[in-house]
C-alpha cells in the first residue's frame, strides 16, 4: 500500500532528522574547538574557522532542508506551519553562511578560483535551484484536489536536484 509506505517514510524521517541535527551542531562546535587556540598557525586556522566553516554550515543546513522537504514530498500533503517554520530556520542559517562566503568576491586578493566557485554557487544554488525550491514551497502552502499528486517533484527528484545544488556550495571550500 503506497499510503503505508509514505507514512512509514515520514515517521522514519521524523525520528532521524533531530538526531542528525544534533550531530551537525556538535560537529560545528568540534571544528571551532579543534582550530581554536595556538595549536595551528593562522594560515591553517583562518580558512577553517571562516570560509570552510561557513561553507560547511551552509551545506549542512541546506542538507537538513533537503531531508525535511523530501519527507514532506513523501507525505504528499501540504506543510504544517511548524514544518514551514523549521524549513525557514534552516534557510536562514544557509543564507547567513552564504553571505559570509559571498563577501569574499569583494575582497581584492581573493583568488580567481574561489571567485569562480562562488559565482558558480550563486548561479546554480541561489539562481536555478532557488526557482525549484520556491515552486515547492508555494505548493506546500496550497491544497491539491483529492487523489492528485500535491507536488510536481518526487522526493527522489528533489534529492537529486538539491544535492547537485549543495555540491556547488562545497566547491567553494574545495577551491580554497
């Protein structure tokens, strides 16, 4: 029964998403603690505490959004207000981290490879993919006729597209 499978997937996501969220938070703190103090020279600590930390936080929060939206798509139902609030919180974290990354384009001595990676991220994650994301969010607050598919994408399609977009964020760290 497809309804039973969808219900099981939503319940499974509801159980593991909070666990993964706590893991991400703990890992962020571990990165800060690992590169704090005088254990490493500034040329190592600076990129790890600034650029790479921002990339990591943006990609992890985008990944949390990806998982929650996939669960929503599996439910084939409109989003409850608390789900929308959680999704907005993830996205606020993504946007704050991306602002720190995008700032580097205006720094005179930022290497061309990093500028190129940032531009690629802006084009794909903040441009093309953002349109897909906005469309799903619009569908999440509307009702569909009974029996119809509520969303234009399946969770598998969403995972594929969002993963490709998140990969463009990670390319900034690879370029650094």
